[in-house]
């Protein structure tokens, strides 16, 4: 595959989509492409931009809520003694064994 421009077959492999799906997207003008005579070509930079523009990102508030919930569920890490590393905080001392 050329780093700059792809055939339909290369694009199908790159996006892990069926060629038929890509042909449908082309016919519906849903994906960027170049037509050279009767050949379809797909500039990689345009495909990468298209993927980026069509990537659904969760709202920041949802992300902040998830991080907050994760932090609350791991609150015991904030209660670790400064003398022991966090990964040893809940394990018994060798003297306790």
C-alpha cells in the first residue's frame, strides 16, 4: 500500500470494511475519494481526517463523571501509609506472616 494514496482494496484492509460497503459510501458521497478516469483512489490524509471527523467522542462531563467514580472506588489508595508503596499497602508485612 502506498503511504499517500490507496485503492479500494487497500482502503478496505486499512479500515477493516468490506469493499461493497466502501463502494456504497462512494456512491452516496459519504467518504472522500478521487476519481482518476474510471479508477477510484483514496488519499490517506483525507481518509484519516474523515475518520477523525466521524469519531464520536463522549462529552467531557461524562468523562469527568467516570474518572470521579473510578477515583471514589479506589479511595483506599489515598489512605496509603507514606512508608509503604501503594502496591504493598494492603499486603501484610513479612513480619506479619
